[in-house]
């Protein structure tokens, strides 16, 4: 069983770190954490994001951003949404319960793939919740924070836009926990979400404007009725340290375009909206082990009825964006590798063309795992036909 993070005193002397099981590794982790804190000038209580266990607080400590009269997007938000272009998600890396649990870590060779100009943007999913103390303060492990720093900075150094999100906080959605994921007291689940964003926002307040923050991936389940309130509070806490940084907002039902009309948007011009589109689901998720009941393999693409399903959500998203005056992009789409390779290529080119015909940017799910456009085995290589379908002429 993984230990729970505990902050008993200032600094790192009382901390335990998830993923470091032996006493020797715990000692090393604490030494690294202390070095990080000292080098940042933050060795006093508070850690890298300024949070301590005494900052427990409640939702009242995180007032919501005002809503009711959203002004529409700023010119900067509109330009950035267009600049996302054709991007990719670095999936199954930092959003696994512990980096490496799902077969991938963020390797420099993955980051160096950005040198070829294939990708205009990268979305970096991160499971912050499993690397923070279990109390309401949700103090983020400084070793993990430093790891994310390194990835973010190397991505930004490549000149691309980087979308940094919060991914797979399972208890927030009411989902079952993954293997190696710790549970917390249900009473602190929501306030932890905001406490983590307070730290993340403070941590990255001086990064390039090309760093964009996304409060949460695919809200659903028990979060559905709470999303507008928590989203507005997250925008409010981000704005404390980042008054002009771009923020990505997505709807409920796993970022479904059908739920865009349920959003209550903050009165904020520096917002960009997102949807995810995995239609036709029976094709894109055939053979996926996490889908219950499993979908049969052998499904083809792309017949007229399938193309209609693919286009419907895009049309809804485009119309909603025009109505409210904010740009919308597709943050995820893709087909699992159990589908026939040629069919995946047809699907990928068709979805790409449908999105771009509506003037929207997109980020493919994902780089190098079950949906991956890149094969990480051995020396590694792009899956040329899939890459061409997505990023070719």
C-alpha cells in the first residue's frame, strides 16, 4: 500500500513520497526535495507552491470568478486557439497514478520529436491529485513538481504552445480508483482540487504566455452538477497570480459538445473552449480493455452514418463558439490500435478534415501508447501512414 503524504514540520523532514517504498529511497527523495526547496528560496514552511498543511481551508477560501456577462474572447485568446494548430497529447505518461505505471515516461526523445515541425502544440495531462498530501491543503510533492517543471520547460523551449491540465482526479468525478492511487477523505476532495490549482498557478505564473492552463479534463459523473461552480472557483484562484494567462474550459459528459450549452462561463476574455470527439465510439474504442462491456473488434470506418456522427459534435461546438464569442478547439480525438490500421488512417484523415473545415485546431490522442502516432519500441519511429493521415498534406 502506498503511503500518504504527511507534512508534520517545516521543510521535508516529515514527508513521505508516493512511489518511493523503501526507507533508503524515502531518504533520497527527502534530500532531493530539500535541495529543490533551498534552491528556490522556499525552505521555510510552504513548499514550492506556498502551501502547508495548516492551509486546510474550505471552498469559501476560493471565491468563484464572476459569471453572467462573458465578454467573448480577447484577440490574444482567438490567436492562441488558432496557433494550437495540429497538436498532440503526451498521454499515458504523467497522468498515470505514478509516472511509468502505464508503460510510458516522458523521455527526451519524445520531446525532441517537436523539432521536426510536425506538432504545433502539446497537451500535457498530469495527475496532480496522487502527488499531493491527502488533507485539504493538498501540498504537492516538491519532487514531482520539479519533474513537471522540467517537462514543461523543455516543451516550451521547443517553441510550441503547451496546455497543462489536471487529469484523472478519480474521486472528483466519483470514479473507482486506479491501481496505485490513494483515496482521500470525501470531505476534502473538492477543496483539494482548488488548493492544487492555487499552487500550480503560483508555480507557473512567470512562464511564457505559450503555457495555457486547463483546470480539468473531461468532467463527468458526480462532478457534473458541481462543475460550473468549481470551474469558476478554479478560474478565480488561477487569476490571483495569472491575471492574463489563457485558460481552457471544457463541458461535462467527458467534454462533450452536447453539454457546451450547460456551461456558465466566467466574465473573462482570456478563455478558450474545448471539446473531445471520439465518435463513432464503437469504432474508436473497439477492443479497449477499459470500456465495459467491451466493444467488438472488426469495426470499419468511415460510412456516411459514421461521418455524420463525427461531424455532429463539431457543428454543435462551432455554432456554440460563434454564439458566445469564444474559440473552440478539439482537445482529443483518436482511434485505439485494435482497429484495422487502414481504417484508423481513414478515420484520422476524415476527422482531421472535418475539424479543419470548421476552422478549429486539434490535438490528437495520443503520442506513443495505445492510440499512438509514434511507436516507442526499440529505437522508435513514427507510424508513417497514420502520421501522414493526421499531419501530412
